[in-house]
């Protein structure tokens, strides 16, 4: 956030110091990038890290995990059973990860749960351990 504010201040200072830009050429989606280049700011479109995707499937459900650094987004689809969300959250708690956000919706007799987690530094929990714990928790019910 601080880096973005510093960047905006630098762009504003360059804009005030430079003469008004020439008429912009219309080219659709790259219009915003042209404006940034005219005022002297280069857009940052480099992806620092590629997300890693892990998928697992068992008899009744499916887990997809996208990992990016110390955060991960888990998508769980399974048959609806009473207490399944609580069991999944208990399994995540046992893995020593922080649940940042969780959304659950039902579609007919199935649930779809999206959970965003943060893996704590110093704890040796990997994605395979988390997936195994979730599978075990969902088969207990």
C-alpha cells in the first residue's frame, strides 16, 4: 500500500512538472497504459510469482488448492452433510494455518466452499498435509 502511494505521488509530481500531453490515440484496452506512459509512469504488469495448483479427488468430493507464497485459496466441493464445514475448519486449525476468509454455498445436495488461508512462518505445514487433513475430515461424517 505504501509503495503504491509513493508511486502515485511520484506520478503526480511528474505530471505537474511536464507540459500537457499530446492528444491520445484511441486503441481500446491499452488506452490506460498509454496515459501512464505519456505522464512518465510505467505500468507494472510483471507477475512476481506463478500460483501453484494442487488438485485432489476422493469418492464424494474434490479439492483444488491455489498456492501463492504464504497464502492459499482452497475450493472444496462435496456432498452436503451436517457439520462438514465445522469439520473442515477443525482440520485446518489442526494444521496450524490461519483462516482469513471462508464462503460456503449450496447447490442442490452439494456444497462449494472457498477458504483463504495463510500458512504461518516456522510451521512446517505443506499443501499435501492440508489436503489430506481435509479429506480425512470430510470422510469422518
